């Protein structure tokens, strides 16, 4: 992997948990893939109830840093070694701490004091929607808005990070497991295994590994053992619930079938798995906690042991399909699942578990992180020998005659038409021209239509041309667009110059909306606004790597501003956008809509959503006042239709565009009826 400077990519990783040797498997895998990784970790940290000192292996580039505090979210590093290292040239900094953590805020502050500010990658496991108290809420918002990439160990944590303000697509990357240590073909006989009885029913030995606290559900396992005489439990771990669990086993008269082994040495855990018929992970979600991954489940699967888990948190994603998932807190279902996993489904679950564990190997995790790093530093996915293909997506709503004009010049390319109107005439047209036709069955707007096609790409890895059904572009101009897009590695999107049916050119580049731009426009100073720009979406070529990093369009934008939002998120991740004077497209503009009042309501409602999303309620209210004052001023000085238009605009902003749109209802004439000249 090459950095922007041409050498091997340099990554500075910071992770207090990497004090544990096994958890540095990620860095060793990355180094094996050619990534130059320097790791900072805690000199000493409490893991599993005891202090663990940092003991680097020979050849590992890892430095121990003193820490202040012991809580994972409330500690600080000694800033001096971090500050010194931040003065070096890095391609990116990977902070393996939660976005709301004090340590994350500390590193971001130190980075802000340096001239070099490489992109930031963050980690999150938090899969509960929590509103943190000040200042942690501020730390989280700053971190998410600063990050260029996020790795999450479960899908819910990734979704929460995106909802809370991360601009791109958070990657789900599992926690790793050492397949050399945890394997099903162990050569040595398990030291902890006990002899099986020769006569009588074969008992099922069920294992449990975890802290003995109520949320880990060991009491549910004890109740399950009591329900079936073939079950016996071996419980590894310590914690405050230990005495109550022993009392529960005595109360149920199964103390002879429940063995409390206490904490065991990490070196013995692999042998413990080999002493089992099945592992139970019966966790119970609480309002403040749920399982974020379930590493013990993957370790057991790698050891060839079937797993039965509850449906708490991320466990269904980790275990589901490779083990048995039962409702949390249901001891009866757990007992049945344990017997089934150790009996008739044992071989099946063992095979699927081994396959799932392979997906979580350190080698696989390293490859996932490599892809994340490639996206953050904008490494092209194609070599210099050629350009990727171009795939065309058209979101249509009615007007098959216009759609034919748009499709005919590009029909030889991979084309998908998403028909939000579900018209038989459009399906027939697509069949005639040989392009793919998709009918979502409902009209959720342009953004949803684009996403519908992106999820079932014709050509994965292709650049994507978004084409309005009322626009026409020749193949030559598509090629010119792609040449320009690929000429600069930080371009996320490009668009052609546009002319209408009479040959009049329209403006295709616009500054991103902001409260400041609204006030400048109200004061008649918009021409002096110097800000990053985006290109309108009627004819827009998107770079494949940018789609991969930024992700899908935000479907809350029904009409208008969806490409503005996508482009703004891309700009926050280091991408640019540009028009290409050498390419031209015909755009009729608003030809698929004849309701100007509804178009205006949709347009300004989308602007409100955009400003609320990116600038908050205060930012929107500031922009709203600016728009209203500007419109009122124009209504006083302008005469005729322009004055009446200004008064309508003032009324729209006085009532609130989203409120007005809701009164009109979402009943557009097209999936994308705009001429962007209305900006």
C-alpha cells in the first residue's frame, strides 16, 4: 500500500488495550501486509481483574505510555511522547478509543497544536444510543466530525456513529482471534478435560467464560442446567455474583453438576474450550449495557466448539448462522439449544463456526483495516493502466419520452433505471433498449432510488454516473468527465457544463449552504462568498472510492439537496468536487414537473433539513432569519412578479419550509423534478 507521498503508508495507532499481547495481533497483521505501524499503548493496564504490563515482542514497534486514571473512557495519556510523535510525517492516525473518551479528546487537541494534521480513524463499540453528559457529548461530536474513518466492532455501533455525525460510512470490522492459539486440531491433549463416563447417558459439558455479574447471565445457565439432567456446567471467571450463583445451584440441587473454576490463566483458556461440548453465552441486556461483540464466542468457534448465545446486542450477528441464538433470559430455550448444539447439530455447527472464526482471524481483520486505511488516504482502486468502468443510474418518474432521449446515448453502458412511478411503459422501454429495470414498488424520492440501485450494483467498483431523465449526455462527454475525475486523486465528483433547450448555459457549481452564506445572500454579497463548492446532481459522475468511503445518499432528502449533503460529507472526508468545461450536457430542467409551488416547498424544505443536520437548530434558525429578512427587503424594493415572489419566499420562511412541505404532502411530479438553476 502506498501513501500519498509514494512510500509505504505510515500509521500511528494509539490503543490502551494493546497492552495485552494477543490484542496486538492487529498490528502484526498490518505489518505483514506492508503497513508501517507505530503503536502507542499503556505501559500497564488492568485487564481481567489484574494489572497487565506491556511486554513487546521482538521486532514490534510499540511504545508504552504512562496513563492517568483507570476507566477506559476517563483516563489520559502522558501527552509528551504523543506530542513528539505527532511532529513526524504520518499518513493517518488510528485512535482505538471511543469517540467520547477523554483520551480521544486529548489526542485531537494535541493534533490541533501541530502543523501536520493527518486524517483520523476512530474506533467504536458503543451499540446503545446514549446521550452523554457535557463535556463528553462535546468530545464525541468533535471526534465524529473530525474523523475520516471509523471502525466499529458491530453494525449497531457503526449506525450510531453515522447518526451522531460521522460524515462517511463506518466500517464493521470484527475483533480478531488468533487461529494459531485457538484451533480445533490441537496436538496436545487438553489438560483441563475430565474423563467421560463409560456407561450411561453421555453428559453435555457446557462452558461459560466471563465476569460473574448479573448481565452476563450465568444464573440463566444454572437454571438451564437444572432443566435437563444431561447438562453440566463449568464456569470460568470471578465477580460479585459468585456467591449468589453458588447458592442458586445449591437451591436447585445441582451443585454436583455446576463447577465454579474461578479465573484461570490466559494460557489455559484454549485448553478449557477443548474440554467442552458447547459454550454458552447467555448475556442479558440492560438499559446501560449490552454485548458489543462476544469475543469468547469466536474463540470457542475457532476451537471447534459449538456456541449457543442469547440475542443480546451484537451476539446474533457474531453467532447467528454459525451457532444457535435463543431469547435472552429464556432458560428453557437455552437448555434445548445446548442439547441440540452438542447433539444432532454438533458437526454442522462446528463446521459453520470454524468458517465464522476464519472471518475474524487477525489476517482477515488486518485486510479489513488495510481497506479502511486505503479509503482514508484516497488510494485509487485501479492502477495506472486503465480506467474503471462507468455505470449509469437513472431514477425515473413518468415521462417515458424524455427518458428515451436520456437513455439512447448511453444504453451501451451498464445502465440501471429505477422507476419510482412503476409504469409499464418505462419497463417496456428499458427492455427495448436492453438496460436493467428496477421497480422499488413505491416512490421514496431520488436519494432512495439511487441507493436502491447502489445496493445491487451491476459493476461493483465502477464509477457511477447519475443521470436525470430530463438530461442528455453523449458518450464522448462521459469519457471526458471520467478522464478529469481520475486525473486528480482527491476528486469525488465531477459534472459537465449544462445548456438548456435554447443553448443557454446554467450554473452547475455552487457553494455549500451555510448560515453565513444565507446572510451574505440577504445582504447582496453572495458573489464575495469564498467557500468549497459542489456540483449539481442532474448529471454527476461519482468516483467509486468516494462512494465506498462516503456511503449512500441520505434518504431523508426526498427532493433536492441530497447531492449537496453527499458532497458536503465527502468534503469533510477530504474530497473535492469540480465542473469540467470540456464536457457538455443538455438539461431541459423542470421538464418533468409543472407545479412550481410544490417544487419551491420541496427545495427549501431540503435546505432546512441540510442546515439542521450540519449546523444544528441554532444554525438553521440563524439562516432562517437571514432568508426571511432578505426576502422581506426584496419584497419592499422590487415590483411586479419579482416582488410577489419575494413575499412568497418571506411567508415560506416565516412558517418554516418543512412545515409547509408537510401541508402540501409528498406528491411530486417526478422523482427528481429540479432545474438546479433555482438555487
